[in-house]
C-alpha cells in the first residue's frame, strides 16, 4: 500500500534540509507513489522496463538533477540529487538505475568532457528523456578491472573504426546513445558517443535475470562501427574519466539504497503491528522488535553518513574513498534490512503483494554493480593503508 508510506526520520534530519530540498524530495515522492509504485511489480514480473514513466522521470529532475539549466538539467545541488535517487529507489532500484545511468554516466561525461556542440546536441534531449542513454565500461572479461578492456578504436583519417563488446549494460536495449569507453592505438582509454543506427552497432538484450527485472540490461556489440570524429569526448582520457562518472553515480546509489531500505522497514513495521499471532501483534514480540529496532538504527546511521557526504560533494571535497564507503555501507545495510523485513512478513513476504522481495532481489545487482562490495572495501583499504591490494 504505497499510499500509506511513512518515511522514517528518527534523528530529525529534515531540520538539516532546505525548503528546496524538501520540495524536490516531496514532489519526487508523490510522483513515485502515483506513477511507479502501482505498476512496478507487474513490470518487474514481466521483466519489462515501464517506458511510460520516462517523461515523468525527466519532469521530477530524475535526468541530470545537477546538470546546469542552460543544458536542460535541473540545476540542483548534490543533496537534492541524492534525495531524488532515494525516492526513486524507494519505488524500485531498476528505475533508479535508469535515472543514475542517464544522469551520471551519460549526461555527466558529456557535460564534463564534451565539446559545447556535444552538450547542446545531446544534453537537453537527455534531460527530458527524448533521448535515452547507456554507459559501456564493463566487458565480458573485464568487470572489476576495467583498465584491461579490449574494446578499441583506430583513427581512419576522417572517422574512427570501433570494435569490441560491452556486457551488462543498463538501458542498452532501448538507448538512443551510448557513452562507450575504448582504447586508441596507443592503449589510452577515451569516451566515444555511439548512436543507435550506426552500421555494425547492435544491443542484444540480456534475459533471465532474477534481479533488476524492471530495468533493461543488454550488450553493446561494435563490429567495425564508423564513429564520426566529432563524437569523441575530448575533455579527459584515461581510466580517471569513467571513474569520475562512477563517483557521481555511486554517490547517488548511496542515497538510493536508503530509499529501498526505508520502504522495507516501513512495510515490515506496519505489517508487524497488524499481524496477530498467539493473540497479540507480532510487533509485541522481542524478536521482531530487535529486527525493527536494528533496522531503524542502521537507516538513521546511513542517512547521517550520506547527508554529510552530500555536504562534502556540494563543497567539491568528497573523495572517491568516502563515496565508496557510503555506497558499500548503505547497499549492504539495505540488503540486510530487506532480508530481515521479508522474514517479518512470513509467507506473505515472498509474494508480489509486497515490495520487499523485489527490493531484496534488486539489491543483489546494486551490491555488485558500480564496484562490488569487495572492491569498495579494497578502495577503503588502499586509502587508509596507502597499499592497493587489487592486484
Ligand atoms: P588505478 O590505478 O587506481 O587508477 C587508474 C587511473 O585512474 C585514476 N582514477 C581516478 N580518477 C578520478 N576519479 C576517480 N575516482 C579515480 N579512480 C582512479 C587514477 O588516478 C589513475 O590515473 P593515472 O593518471 O595515474 O593513470 O586503477 P586500477 O586499474 O588499479 O583499478 C582500480 C579499481 C579496481 C578501484 C577500479 O577500477 C574500480 O573501481 N573497479 C570497479 C569497476 C566498476 O565500478 N565498474 C562499474 C561499471 S558501470 C556500472 O556498473 C553501472 S550500473 C548501472 C547503474 O548505475 O544503475
Ligand atoms: P568480477 O569482476 O568477475 O568479480 C567476481 C567476484 O570477484 C566479485 O565478488 C568481486 O568482488 C571479486 N573480485 C574481483 N576482483 C577482486 C579483487 N581484486 N580482490 C578481491 N575480490 C575480487 N557495467 C557497465 O559498464 N554499465 C552498466 O550500465 C552496467 N549495468 C549493470 C547492470 C546489472 C544488472 C549488473 C549485474 C551489472 C551491470 N554492470 C554495468 C556491470 C557491473 O559493473 C559489473 O558486474 C561489476 O563491476 C563486477 O564485474 P563482474 O560482474 O565482471 O565481476
């Protein structure tokens, strides 16, 4: 019953938000309640992305919340961006994925590393959802280790020739544009904008996922694709360029995971108060109170961590390692809460009547993509010891 949702705010975090933050969050929340929650279970069961929500996602600032208004973005700060991600993921992690990819992995690199012509050509249409985008970094043999990628392009004089393949790409099956990371003849990584319709470019869909079923995932195949030279992103090369995009997306995921956790907690709390066994509500049993009390404690800690990270992002001072800590902590927090919340609902917890099992399955992807749980721990480890343990 999405109409009953009560957002937990145990430490009065609203006191730390501006009127604009609350307005942005509340309008995203109302839109998710109205447009996403009532239909998302059905689309997830059918393994289909609900394309009818694209326009609304654009209207609530779900595409490029922090991109300047001159390029069609919402021109909001990092906390508003986070709050929008929180509200979208309260609805579904797959919908938040579409928003994250479009905002931080497609619009962000075009804004940061693109030419003025590229910005004007793509950003306003991406902001409204007229164009949908995807981001190709991961390859079949290079997931956690993207610097090993083999997708490559050659300078043919008047164009580039692109060859290779990307795997596990969110939005790929319907994307109009793809920001693709590939190596030049010297082995240096660059970003290229590849458009649907270019000869030799195909996007087969990945089927049979048990997770993130309302998000379309696919491959990007490049078979001698002629990419115009003006489609290269000139502003930055090397692995640092896609990593900067990931910093922005991972920050949004840290907020998003709180939304999924809030929805699981809220659902479990209401159910526990209503469900009677042994002549009293199950919320009156200590074992269930332990679960619920620990959930609200972990949500509150995650909210404080993420709000502070938002302040640092607004100041331009958040480090990659700080973002990793929040992404890792919050996604793990959400997955644990989803598991416990599902148990509170007993048998009902495994059905699509409630959102918890869908969140639980979705979060298995969220804990893996944008850097796995292990990789983020190693990023913290490298940061505090000064000794990278990846290789
Ligand atoms: P390493 O030697 O650490 O760095 C190579 C170069 O990159 C620079 N760099 C950064 N620059 C700016 N910002 C950052 N955050 C940076 N991180 C690294 C670094 O300074 C260096 O530059 P230079 O000039 O010295 O060469 O790289 P490594 O090869 O050892 O790898 C490090 C590692 C493992 C941490 C990193 O590659 C990693 O994070 N791996 C995980 C891969 C990942 O997250 N993939 C995500 C794919 S996209 C996705 O999942 C989308 S999901 C859909 C959705 O969002 O909803
Ligand atoms: P691997 O890298 O093979 O890792 C397998 C296991 O080994 C993991 O447990 C990992 O933690 C562990 N491991 C790896 N290296 C180390 C190490 N050095 N030390 C210790 N343990 C290690 N990618 C994109 O580019 N764009 C997208 O839009 C996108 N969307 C996605 C959507 C979904 C639904 C999913 C599931 C993935 C998506 N990805 C996307 C890919 C995602 O980023 C990768 O799956 C992720 O980075 C992990 O890579 P991998 O799956 O190849 O696992």
